[in-house]
C-alpha cells in the first residue's frame, strides 16, 4: 500500500493540538506502520510591532487543516478520524483524496530559496501615524490611508512641501509612531 499525503480538517485553532493528540494516538494504538508524518503548513512571517520592532514567527498558511502522510486503510482512517478536534478528511464523495507531490509541495510552499521570511505583517490600520524609515522619503511622518496586506504595501499620506502627497511604501519602510 502506498504512503500518501491526505488533508485532514480540524476545528479552527486546534491544528497543533490535533497534531499532538494524533501523534499520541499513533503511539498508543501501534499505528507507526500506517501513519508516518503529520505536518501543519506554515510560512515565516516578519511582524512589525509598535516602535518598528521586527519579530519573525511561523504563521499557518491554511488554518483548520493538517496534512497526514499515511497508508489509507480502515484502521488508519479510524485512528485519524476519531482524534479529538478532527472534523474529517478532504475528498470527493465522502472519500479521502490523496495529494499529488506537486500539490503537497505547493501547500507546504517548498522551494529552494531558503528559509527567509516570505511576507511581512504589520499591526497598522487606516489612520495609523507612521514614520518612513528608509528610501528617499526617510524621516517623513504621515498617516496610513490604504493597506494591501497581500502585496505587503501601504499607501501613506505624507506632508511634502506643505502638500499632502499619497505614497506607496512597503511594510519594511515604515514604523508606527507611538
């Protein structure tokens, strides 16, 4: 029987608990020969806190989902399905569907580019006062007028030569003024 990756749906916020509980169940039920690996898809994210302090952390890419590498049979299905916090397998017609290698790599965001943070998260909102920290406008203060989290950019209204000017900046170029 083939070892394949399956997507397991969990209650929101229970991904780590499901992983720990499933690892315990595998050991106590002797399922090591049927269930081989459990992964939670995450990516490195740089968060910019107040005062411009940067913090790198792992963020879940697909909240409420866990990937399980297993040989699908009645016993392994029962072990996973009856783990507390698990709501079911993803698949068609109620039958779990295995992932292809390409799908797994895409979900886990596997690449050869190293482990550098993939995106930046900033705790700013529209109206937040910020200071530009780098680039030709470094030192200018302004207010956030628009946020594009997916692109990692903000639009900031800066007062340049007495005129309000909208400027698009990356999250790395600003810091929140406290």
